[in-house]
């Protein structure tokens, strides 16, 4: 199962999941606004562990290039 998405500077992106269930592939388009709304709780949940990681490893946010 592979997931692809690119939304960095784009206002919308196509999500493609190969073999999501019983060999069926799935694709859909999502806007940045919808993605951020759907992912809001997840973003909140990962903020604290990321801040802790940065602190524990004496890093700054600009030292990260991806999460």
C-alpha cells in the first residue's frame, strides 16, 4: 500500500492510494483548506512531541526539513 500526496505550495492535490482494499485503487482531489481542516486534530497531537524532540536534541524548527 503506497500513499502519495503533494500539497506544499499547491491549493489542491490529488491523493492516490494503490491497492487500498481488495486490489482497488483510490484517488481523489483535496484542497489545502479541506486537508488542513481534516488534519487539524492530528497537527495538534504531533506538535508537543515534535517540540520535545527539538528540545531534547538542541534543534530549532528551521533545522527540520520534513516530518
